[in-house]
């Protein structure tokens, strides 16, 4: 199947008249649909909700094809730079076309797995060890490097927006950017992709709903535009549950009991793949304030959350559990002394359990590669 994608990109470029490929011009969704059909030689069902009158930006459509390539394990180049929210929503037909192409591969049987991603915002190895809690008893599976896309000669430190976009979309982007590439092209997040497949996603954080980490799973804007983030939240498919909570530990236990009972407010269905992201955001805030006791209190809760999740995956080993920081905050030393008020660029620890834990072992893994591996578990 992968060979199809290479030919599709080439063929789309050949089929489309040169004028249409110019930056900023609009193309008809139907036209691109036809181009993909001709390139692949496969008949692709047309989504009834998308009329031929609706237009989408060709640049965005090509970026969607890039995302499919990425899903197939191949990273391709993003080439263009404008898209609006409306255009992004209107590309269902192209998403479906790509699904059809992937599903048509008899040598690539799809057995999707579930993933739980637990993010300790700002959690470096010394946050773990200074807390002396449950996570410190776990073996580190790998280290995650966290550079953003917009490194300069003098500065190469990520914020939570770029770091979480690496996890949610599998791409490196600029600081402040949520689920869009450095050219501001939206990328489909793993939660949005799961929703499109009919799988439930839960995005839960003790940050506000417009916080960078939760927002990087459903919004395509910058972290400094909370009103736009809320617009995206309103557009989120019902299969994505976004929750702001007090205690990640209490929420994790609630999700597990809902899963075990096969019901609950989130409609979790035992046996169906899912994606959960559970964030403890206050490790970051307390570290910015260099407030060690407050940070340790947040680590206590996160330790309990992780302990519950590890036990859950022990009972359900077909699920993959990943626990990681998004970056380190505060320059915490081995002796538990803060040395910085901001983020540092040090690699953060990652812990992995369950069926596909082996994907996350050994050495240093770039954060965008972590995101791509998560996606490959749910969409093999
Ligand atoms: Zn921070």
C-alpha cells in the first residue's frame, strides 16, 4: 500500500494543472477526489455529506495526504501555508478517500490497539525521583528529546504547545502552535483521527480546557487565542470527551471503572479501541514557581494516577500505556533544588507498559516519533 502513496503524491502533482498548484488558490474537493482515484486505480466512495459545491484549499488537502503518508510510516514534506477552520472541517471526503486506500491493502490487516498517554507537564527525572513515589519504582523505557521546530542558534527549548503537538500529531512545530505545523497547516490529531474511526477519545487535564496540552488534541491555533480554542472545542466530534478535572488520580480511577463496567458518561465500551490522554498540569506550574512542596503534592496525585493505570494495563495487556513528561520545568537537580524559573531542554523520561511497550524502548526517541508510534498502534 505504501507504494500507492508515493505514486499518489506524484500523480496528484501531475494531474493537477500547474495553475491550480500555485499557492493560495482554491481547488474543488471533488476534483482532488478524482485525482486520488485516478492515481491509485481504486474506486473511492464519495462522502454524501460533502457536496461538489464545497471547496477546500488544495494546500490543505495535500497536507492531509501527507498525514496519511505519515500514518503509513513515511514522513513527507509539508509545502504550503494557509488554511482556515472552515476548510479543515470540509475535508471529510479526502479523509475518507485515504481511509479507503489504507483499508484496501490486503497485506496490511488492521488490528487497532488502545493507548493511554499520561503526561506529567514539566516532569523530568528528578521530579520523579524527588517525589520518591510509585513512578520512581518503574524502569525508564526511553528518553524523549523535546526540541521544537523553531530552534535558533541561541534558543531551543519547547513549550507545552509544541511538545504536545509532537505527541498529538507526530510532527515538530513551533512554540505556541497547537496541532498545526510551522506553516500553520492544521494537522489531524490522534484524537480527531480516532473519532473519525468511531473510537472514543478522552482528553482530561487539571489545566483549563484551553490549556496548551489538552488543546493540542482538538484545536488548531496558537495557545494565546483561548476564544479560538473554545470554537474548536465546540466543533469537536462527540466521540472526543474533553474534561477539566481536579485530581488526575480520581479521574483515572473513574475512567477505569467506566471501562470495566462497559458504560459511563464517556460511553466507554469494553472491547473497542480508545485513546485516553490524562495530564497532570500542575507539576509545571509549581515548578515555574520553584515551589517544591506544592510540586511534590502534585506528583503524589500523579503517582497514584499512574499506579492505577499500570494495574489496569496489567489486567488488560492489549492496551498500551505510556507515561511521559512533555518537557522539564525548573531545572530540578538530583538534590531536589530548582535552578531555573522556566523550561529546560533536557530529555524527559518515558515509561511504557502493555502490548506495544517495546515500541518505546531504548535510547532517546524524538517527541514527534513518540507521537507517530502512538498513532501506528491505534491505526496499524
Ligand atoms: Zn511551563
